[in-house]
C-alpha cells in the first residue's frame, strides 16, 4: 500500500510513517483493548451481543485489562513517589 505525503506516493517505510499502536504507551494500548472488549461484550458500536462462552471470554478479557491498567498506575505511582516522595 502506498501513502501520499506532500503529493508524493511512496511506502510507509519511505515516508517513515508508523501505525498508531507503534507510538502508544502500554497504558494507552491497555485502554484501547479494554474499550474494545467492553464494546464487544456489551454489544456496543454495532457489535452483536455475544452469548455463552464467547461472552465469558470477552468479560474475562475486559476484567484482565482493567486489572492491568490498575497495575500500571500503581507502578507509575511508585516511581513518582520514589522520585519526588
């Protein structure tokens, strides 16, 4: 796939373009994953409401993302307190 930058068509690598996820922090990626899992589990954003085991898997993923987000925040708090505490 070619990208047009400044009227010039070339590859992403030539233009040094990255995907959004390549420049996101771990916390941002976790928030994105949590939002996607929640939307799919609850049937939001045009997603059908899953049934049975599929729903359980999505709810587990949603919960795991929330826990991972909390862990990242705790680690950031600890680093902040160690530095400025």
